[in-house]
């Protein structure tokens, strides 16, 4: 069983892929996205560098707190 849902790509992951990791944009290294490694699906990996990149999503509770704080300041 894989831990992470492959179809759930965040905006941060999409941005990182488009503007930094795709098409050998970083020193000519090839990165792959959403790859299974053992029981996990990693966001990005680069085999020659033995590098795995995980993009952390912002927790929804944090966003609610931020929204609440801004409404208190303005209202």
C-alpha cells in the first residue's frame, strides 16, 4: 500500500516542477516526480544525486487561523 495519493499535486509542487525541476533546468540533472520508493511516493527525486525532495503542504488549520487573525485586524 502506498502512503501518499499520487493524484494530489499541490500548487507548490506544480510550481517547483514547472519552473525549476523539469527539462533538466538545474545543472542538467533529470528529476522525476511522484515516484514510488519502498512504501512511499516521493514528490521529486534525482537518481544521480541520490536526492529526494518532499514539498510540505500548509496545514488547513494554519490557513483558518491566519484568516481569522486578518478579519480581527480589519474588522
